[in-house]
């Protein structure tokens, strides 16, 4: 690791990190009590004090009720927030916890509670303490799952979520620099043992990072890969926008509020990645069972291509033949062929019948 990766974050660096949100009315800081989030709160407080005018700061700690130490850690955060002249609030995950998938469920509930608190306080942004190390781990996780370009772009600096914007100002900062920052300031922090629990995927991958670094695959390189893929992903999204406009100019698209229709011949001329994204967008727009999985959309595209490669069955001059009908992620995808014209239609699937 380079020497600069152990240097505390300076006041000038913090000013640059938080500058995009200096005109926000209020900012909510997600603070678990660990070194990353405590450093985020301390840096934000120092930045805010240097401004003549700036956003109100509110620190929120979510107690998931999964560890007995969590309540004490929340109290410690509250005490530090008071010393930093920042308002603090603890929110609890109540109710039954799932038997499996605890990390994902806890993450979803945490963001739900944070977004609710932000809206209630008039905060436009939630500041999260994800670091360069977190970004590298995310790239590895998604690489092993076979994610596409979008997934391998890993975490974005800003993400719209539940009516507010989640921002990650420390995404390019190594965790070691945040620990050094707290050490210089004489500020303590909590140590969550679940971060080392190899029963979970992320800690297992975290333990592999030193071995990968020895082969040249350190956190800096993995984060750089994510940034480059994010750049490529943004370019492909622009091309997908243009493809949507191109298909709309065929004059044979359904009203946007009811369904999406693509002319099959025009659709077939587009690159595979663009066709996949167009399908994904339409399915996620009209479906009601969560985001469609890339692998399933890929399988659907294969079916569509095969469908139009086959000869259409003979029919009357004006009859349209339904060549394919499939439900995916709560959207109904159908293919029809008639009068020399093929159409791909995506619309909401009818409710499932109760058994």
C-alpha cells in the first residue's frame, strides 16, 4: 500500500469532497459507529463549521437488533454527534427477521429507514461512507456472479432512492486514510465482528484482497476498473436512449403509458447489448415483481431471435399470429406476426390466479 493511502484526509480535501452539496437545505449522514461512517460524520462536521452558510446535518444510526452491542454503539454515536454539534437520531429495525439473506434484508431495511428519516427532516441527500475498499469488494462480488457491464460498474457516486439521493463522497478514499483521520483526531469507533465473519460472502472476499494485491489486483485497480466500466456503461445508455427514439420513429409503438411495442425488423438491426437494455427497460417499467435478472432477459432475447428466424405459419391475409407469449418479472412479453410485420409487445402481466 502506498504511503499516501495512510495519510489523514485534510480539510481542503474534505471541502472538495462535500462541495457538491453545500447548497442543500439538509444532509442526512448514515453513521453505524464503525470507522468509515464516524470519519464521514467528523469530516462533514468540520466542513460545515468552515462554511458561513451551509446545510443542516443530521446523523442517523440504524439499530438492526442483530447484535447486543448495537444499542451501546448507537449511544456512542449520539454522544459524538452532540460533541460535533450535529443532531442525532437512532432508528430500529423492528419485527421478525428473515432466516436467510440477513445482510441483504438488513441493507434494504436500513436504506428504507434512512430515506424515511431524510424525507421527514427535509434532507435531499443521504451521505453514505462507502470507501474505495467497499467498491473493490463490490466489483469482486459481481464479477463472480457474472454481472454485465452495468453491474461491474459497481456503486455510483449518486443514486436516486425512495425520493432522496444517496451519495457516496468517500468512494475514492481508502479506508486506511479514514482510520488515520480518526487516529489523528483522537476519536474512537466501534469494531463490528460481522465484518470478519466468513459465514458471509463479503468478508470472505475481503480476506482475499491482500492475495489479489500481491498479484497486482489491489483495491485501487479494482476501483479503477469499476470507474472505466461505469464510463462505458454511461455511453451505452446514451446509445440505448437513441435506439428508443429510433424505434419510436417507426410510428408503430404503443402509447407509453399502456405498453411498449417494437417493430421486430427495426429491433433486429440493433446490437445485442442495446436490444437487451431495451427489453430490460420495458420489462422493469411494466413489470411489478422487481427488477428483471439479466440472465433471464438474455434467455428471452434468444427466444425472440429464434422466433423471427423461423418461418411464420401460414394464415389469412390480415390475421396476426401470436408467436410467443411469456411473463417475466411481472411483465407480459408477446410476439406477433402478421401482414408482413412483426411486433414485440411488453405490457403489465395480468394478476396471478390464487390457487
